[in-house]
C-alpha cells in the first residue's frame, strides 16, 4: 500500500492508502503475536520483528499527520 500511495491520485487518496497500510501492519503484529504464542517464533525473534513493525506504524502515522496538516493549511 505504501508503494501504491506513492502514485496516488490526490493527497486524500495518499492518506487513505497509508491508513490502509497502517491497518495492514497492525494485522501483521497480530499474526506475529500468534506465532510467538504458539512457539513458532522465539522471544528474541518476536521482539525484533515487532519492534520493526512498531517503528513502521510510527512512521506511517507521522507521514499521515503531516499530510493531513498540509491539506488543512
């Protein structure tokens, strides 16, 4: 979705696509939690991947907020 957002038709479309990307990374974290709880991932593996996913959420949130501000100004 992030790649698709790069070629969005408008700022609103860009924001929408990034919001979908946020939902997708959130779902990814859910599946990572399940993999950890079923011992498919070790604690270290889970923590490393989850930390990266959390950082992606923060980045997407920041981009979305900045873009929304630019629309309102």
